[in-house]
C-alpha cells in the first residue's frame, strides 16, 4: 500500500450515497468514478490519512476510505474523504485536492452501525496524531494545494 504514498489527487466533489452525514454523522466528500478509476490499481483498499483542501481554501487534516465499504456492500469502489473540519455548507462541484500520506488499517465489515462509527472515530484520532508529526506537517504547505486561478487540472 505504501509505495504509492504520498499520493496526490484532485477532482470534483460529486454526490455520494448520502450516508456519511445522515447515518454516520461523519460527512464525506466523494470523487467521481473517473477519479476513482485513475487511482493506482494496486493501492490497497482501507483507511488512510493525509491533507485535503477544497478549492483554494485552507488545508485540513483528513481521513480517507478506499474500497467497497463492506458494511454497505457497495458494488462500485469508492474513494471517500472525511475532512476533519466543520464546513458551513456542502461543496458539491468544488475541486477537492488531497494528499494521501499514510495507511491506518484495512477495510473490514462491522456488526453494527455503532461499531463502524466507533472505528471511524478511532481512525480520525489516529490521523490527527500522525499528521501532527513534523515530517507530515510540511506536506500541508505543499504547492499542490495552491490551485492556479481558473485552472482545473485532474491528477496534478
């Protein structure tokens, strides 16, 4: 899983399944199928952490799920980013830039929604700890996060 990291990716935020906010209380930003398909095919499914930025906004810590979400039995692979920040409104159609830095755990199924939420909360705590490390903090300032005005570039 690690040889592709850090992995830089950018794409438009599209409507997902509508579960993150509603069922889990943990909103996620979803990439389009094209962006998901552009990920290296051998990148492991699972939970990752890194940095995320919406449009030309501030860079925030994030947790990312790559996979089929066994709890929900998805048919299509998805890439869902939970930005560790409270946004006042949705940002569908905006450009989300992410840098995936590290791997937390493999994807797994859960016996209940509560167990899933609890695991996600632990993932968020782990991401916050890791991203405070100096070697990861410096990626927060990467030029990748500065979108040239009016230019939308996919995957760099």
